[in-house]
């Protein structure tokens, strides 16, 4: 193992520069925690390191609550110029979040505060842009066309934030923002859907289901680009792919599941099982438990929510089978994956997939 003395000696010998040695040390520290004592082939996942990060996150939430109260008090007295004042306060708030991010993310490299600061920056940007560009009287009449521009600008703002700080969780925020903006844009053309189910069923009103399915596939493709560039999952690109998979799987399976369950027949349930089996094969091949877990989790929610009383018995049988399936996969994931990789004709694609252990 290479320790700090080895790095100092490498810098002294001219093998590494001080910047390279610092970057290597930061990478080693960033991997400690999520990868320390991690079993070979397991998927790294980490929300925070230690209680100090929780301590700082609580402090950030209290600080943001106090600042939001002060900002709200200022906005109450600005009735005549509410839009411009809201945009100005949002810009100031975003600037403060940016400064905090410079310290807690780029310097301290904390994971939990990075996620929280990303959420705070997103909320601040969306609020200010929404207040400035959205038209309240149009929204009151169920005309949401004025929300498309602030939605897109909010995604752009989060993208700029991601370019600076490379927080993996920002990927999920941007994907969800694109979903919401695309659905709002579709609603302005096809009209507001009569129910939430219409958004995710192919037989529903408008193009909502096709939009969610297409965006889900696009997000999955982007996740695979990150995964393919880091098959051994030793860089932050792997974490970017993780959060994209978390968003992509529900978007794809929800559209399929709701469209099938809308008919409420045994045949539809069998097709859904086949679809989940295909999801499982893909998840095992790309070695992403998160992709399969979110897909099955959302499927269980959909099945329990939409199944009628007559089909409740079949729904619970399906849920029971999915539970057994997940337990078996969790216990023998690597063995099953090795078999599937040997059976699939992947060819050169194997070079972009994690090795089987």
C-alpha cells in the first residue's frame, strides 16, 4: 500500500507534482468509507461519512430555515416589485450556497452536505426563476406554459453547479427537472391530464407516456456512458451513473407497468413479469443493483395501488415472488452474474462492463 511518505518521496523525486499527489490523496480519501471493507463486486453507496457530516447537515438546514424566514419577511414588503426582488434574493441565496459548496464540497469533500447543498441550490434557483418568469394568473387558470422557461433555466443552473462541483446527486436532480419540464410542455399542447395515471399510460391523453419512456431510456443511456467509462468503478463517474440509474428505472418501468395494469388481466400481469425479468437480466449484466431495486420497488407500489379487489390475490402473489427473487439475487448475485455474462453474446461490450468475480 502507498502511504503519505511514499507520495512525499515521489514528489521529491519528481515522479509526481504536488498537485498530482494532492489529487491522488483526495481520491483515496473519497473512496474511504463507501469502499472500505466493501466486498468484491459489491456496488458502492454512501450518503454521509460519520456523524460530523450529519452535524453539518443539521446546521445547514437550520441556517437555511433562518435565511428563508428573513427572505420571506423582505419579500412581503415588496409587493410592487415582487418578481425582481425574488430573483435578487434567489441570486443572493444561490451565491451563499455556492460559497458554502466551495468549502464543504471542493475542500472538505463531504458527501452528505454535498447532497443537501445541491438540493438547496436547486430549490433556490427554481424559486427565483419561477417567481420571475412564471405567471400566477395563468397557473390559476391551469395554463402552465409559463413554467416551461423557468424549468429549463433551473436545469441549466443545476448543470452549471454540477460542472463546478461534480456532485453525483445533481445528475438525478437534472433528470427529474427534465422530466417535469417535458411533462409541463406536453400539458400546454395536449391539455392537463385528467388523472396521474394518464401521464404514464399509452392509452392516456396526450403524449405523456411516450415522453416519460423516451426520457427514461435517454437517462439510462447516459448512465451507461458514465458506467462504460469507468467499468471498475474507481472514480466519481460511477456515482454519476448510480443516480441516473435510480431515476431511469422507475421512469421506464412505471410507463410499462401502468399501461399493462390498466387492462387488469392475467395476461397483462404475465407480460409485466417478463418485462421485470428483462430488467433483471440488464441489471445483472451491467452490475447495477440500484437499477433493478428501484424498478421492482416502483412496480410493487404501482401493483398495490392500482390492482382491483378481484385481482388483489394475484397482485400479492406477484409481490411475494418479487421478494423471494430479490433475496436470491442478493445472496448469489456474483454467481448468477457470472453465469449470465457467459451466456450473453456481448462481444466487445464486455470491455465496458464490470468484471465478474
